[in-house]
């Protein structure tokens, strides 16, 4: 004799199915690129996800040792042990420092001073972190400039050209701005541009830490840094930009859009070089946090 499930069993099964796919299903949280914070979406597997904005932390960087040794030696012997320090401070490079923007008074013919048209030439970014040390952010050769774009989307080229920028009014006029007072963020000229960052004390590069930065856009960045080491290292290694130098470089190949905490890795370094991963797009960065020892 065939036995049939009771109506009560069917009701229980329907309730289970409803809970697995309906409003009672568990909502998981994740960082969802291109999704607003708090937005809930359903994936192809019928799982609910809630976007959360959070600080990201990368894994251990990869050592980029290239077999172009010109002198024998053990690279491990060339690393300096960190010197004890009494205190340190953080220098925030968010491209809104008035004094640093005021230094950009030079502009080639046809361009505007203070990077009003976003084109930024020498001395590029030279920001005082204290009475002795300056944060330097410059383009890598062969480029002689990068762009300091405005964070305020209402600041646009005034009618008649791309030299003077301002805010378009309701009557069509263009309100002048002081470009030294407007927060910016840095972008390379094209996907092949790269950025060089270091701390300068009046005599040369000095040791610092890279606590973090923010990456914008759809293209990830390749970030490499150089640990403090002896200048007479026994190894010559390839570095970002195509040249070689003594010592080693450590790199993350793909830091995507978001705020990155690098403080557990990039301490006691001498320079940083950043490029677009695979030259897939223009790199855009901001809020570079340097630890000054």
C-alpha cells in the first residue's frame, strides 16, 4: 500500500523553502565593489549579501628578486635592523595642503599655475611633514607631470577652454576659484604613468613608514616599496620604472579600490613606487599616510 505524506509535512517543507530563499534567509556581509554601503543584493546562488565599507588589509607582499646580480653577496645580510625610536608621527598626504599647492606657481606656456587645470609639473608635490622632513610625490620618467583633479565634481573647465576652472552658476557664468584651497586627488596622465614617493630631509631620502593609502577607480594598482638597507648591497635588482638599484623591492601586484592599511608591512622603508596593474587604466590615489620616525 502506498503511503502519502500528510498535509502537515508539506507545510513544513514549504516553510523550509521559503526561509532559504525569502526574507528570512541569513544575510551575509561582504565588500562588494561598485555597491553602496548597506545595499543588499542576491547572487546567482540565491544568497543574500549586504555591502559593507571597511578598511582592507593585503596579504604579505611578494619579493621581487631578479637574477641580475652584478656583485656577489647575500641579500639577507644587507637588511638593516630598525633603530629604536622614542616617538613617531603620521604625515597625511591628501593633496589639499595649501602650502604645497602654493609651490606650484610654475606652469609651462598655455598652462595655469597652482595646477588649476589639474596639470602638475615640477616641483610636483612637496609637503612639509615637520620642520625638517618633506613628503615628495613625483612622476616617474619619461613623464614630467601628473594630474591633481578636484574632489568637488562641480569644479569644471570654464566655457571657452580648459585652462581656467570654476563653478558654473545658474546664469551660465563661471565663478572663479582659488585652486590652492580646493582638495585634490592624484591621477597619472595615462595607464603607463607611475608615481614615486619618498621622504626628504634636506640632504636626501630618509627612512619612513607607509601606513596606508586610498585607491580609486576600476583599475587596481601595483605598489612596491624598498626596505631600508645598506647602499652597498651585493644585489642589483629590477625595480618599477625599468631601472636597477641595490637591494630588494617588495610588491603587491593588485590593490583594488578602497582604503588600504599597510602599517603591518611597510615600516622602515626608503621609497615607494606605484603603477597601474598591467597598465589597465589610469591610477588614482589619495590619503597617503606616511609614518615619520
